[in-house]
C-alpha cells in the first residue's frame, strides 16, 4: 500500500489547490517543497511580491493623485528599497501563514525538501539535512513552477544585471534602467520603475508589445509610459551587456549603446523540471522544461498529473488553481467540468490592463462583424473622484445577436471590473442586460452601462440605415 493517495511536488497555487481538493475528498495527501518556498514561486518571487510592490509604488509616489493635487505631489520624497520591501515582506509573511494553516487544517502533510522520481510511484525526498527518504503515492501531481529564463551569453550578478526574480532584492532604486523584453513581466516592471522616477529604456526585438491586447489600449499604455520618460526601442536585439564599475552598457545589434545603472532581462520562463529525474517515471520535458498534458492534466503516465506554469500557456496563478482542482478531482474519480474558455487576463502595468474575449483585430481577421461601445473614466463621477481621467472600458458587441464578443479595460480597477463582463459573456447575456441593469453610483462599474448605451446607439444607427 502506498504511503499516500496523492503526492504533490510544489506548493504554489496549482499544488495547493490540488492537495486541498484531494484532502477534502478524504484522500491521504502530502506536499513536498523547499522550506523557504512554501507558497511557491507565485508567493515568493512572482505574482504576490510584484503586485504588492506595485501597490507600494502607487501609494508612496502618489502617482494616481497627481491629476488632483498637481504633478509635484508625492507622499514620500526619497523612496528607498526598504520602503518598498516592507509592505511586500508583510504580505508574503501573512500569506505563508494562511497557506500553512490551510494545509494543516485539511490534514495535508507538508515535507520540507526537494523531490525527484525514483520510479513512477516513488519520490526520493531530500530533506534540508541532506538525508533522503522514499515516499510512495498512488497519484503524483507535478506543480513545480518555473524560473526566469537566462540567456547563456549574459553574466547575471543579481545587482547590476538582473532577472525578474532578483529585481525584487536590489539594493537601491536605480536612476536608469534597461529592460530587455516587452512582455507582461517586462512591462509591469518598466511601469513600476518609471513611476519611481527611474529613466527606463525598453528593448524589444518584436515590432510592438503585448500583442494579445487591444491596440487602442496598448497605444494608451505607451502614451502614459512615455509621459513617465520611458523610451521604447522596438525591432532591436541586444548584442551584448557589459558590466562596468558605474553600471552597465547595453549594446544593440544596430550599434546603439545604452548606459544604465541596471539591466533587467525578461526573456520568458523555464520549467523547474531539470532536477526531477523525469525519465525514471517515463516522462520527458521540452526544451523550455514544460510537460505535456491532456485535457485532464494527465501526463503520458496516466497516474501522474502536471499543473500550473510547468505545463505552459496560460501560466497564470488563477488558471493554475483551477487546473490543480481539476487534476485532483479527476485523479479521485470525482466528476469535474471543463474549465470555461472565457479566461480573463490581467496585466498589472500602471495603469493596469484586463480583458476577456477577442480583440478587434482578431474579430476582423475572423470576418466577424462587431460594433464598439466605449466608456471613459472622465465621463464617470467615480473617475473624477479618484482622479483617473484616462481610464476606459470598451465593449465589442455582435450586431447580429447583441452578445458581447470581447471586453477590454484600461485604468484603475481594470482587473476587478473585467469580471462583470466575463460573467455576462459566460452566461450568454447581451448588451441589453447592461443597458437595463442598475449599477451603484458613483462607481467605475457604471462604465458598463455607459459603454453599453454607446454600443446600442451605434447599433440603432445601423438599423435605421438598414430600414
């Protein structure tokens, strides 16, 4: 008889939810993770610390209040790294306590150490003392997460040349910074350091950034970041990064040279699978360390599952949680529905971006007709109250059946607001529901009614011409 019904490698969002879901179904469950990584990458170097850092930046710089109190307004003049990390350490500490409590009260055993496969049902646990012990399980869930990908040609030192993990441990706020990569993580940190007053240069080999987002939203973001003195170098590739006594010099293939106090690489993520000895379980990972799974998150070895960032796209904490639960239910023979295809995306730039459904470009490419309804925060009393005159909500509406095809939000509270549109879309609602609904006043949620009225007025004009 195996030691446990389910053994989970990794205690991040996917691993936690898999373990707790199985425990609530009466199974004997254990989780293996390093003692300093309870909560996983998400809690220690990813989602939670970066989003907490963002809140600290917004609060201490007073950035969002400057439309009300003037461009010179700041809550604190000389913001230090200690000012920023104090809030992060507090939140991370509290979250670790919450996770430990959840695992404990659900009787999930937590083993401190790292695990590797001995065979398809057995894990060798290396404890912090260096000793190894064998643990067997009927089902195993791999939820080890990822680490920042590091180009071999770059010499990272954690102080001048950084990745997205050790940027959280810098000694001081740099006066200037080069960020290589204009993906989600790169743009989130670019906006944070720009808000702190760093002169930021973003280098991206592609022609643009965040191409999964609405074009109008991205143009608005670029405008705001340029207003914070961010320089964009699109279509450029880094040839070399030279470390000097007074900073770093980034050399581009085009011949441009960019001096800066620090350089941060945001070059994607690499799955944490290289020390798992996957071959001993009959498994393999691709060159990015990712594991292939089916619709139930089963690997090619049916009793071994994988969830979270280690399986690749969409690599979000929110989806990892649902994947963990789904994997646990399937392993335990519990009925489980498929995850809904409407998954909201949240990007914590300054201002933040969130969307669900398709963009204008995608609809045009698919030859799907649509009409647009827009609400701008400056039209809303709540927008004036909070001092956000630049935010916007966009609805993409089908002229044929009046359903919502996409919702795109830019500005304060975007990642919260998007769930209203997600719910309407998920339930098959139409724009008319938003027109007839009563929203609290004054709120940002009222933007849905304003955008819905804008869309229906446009649809009415189409109908008149058609008649």
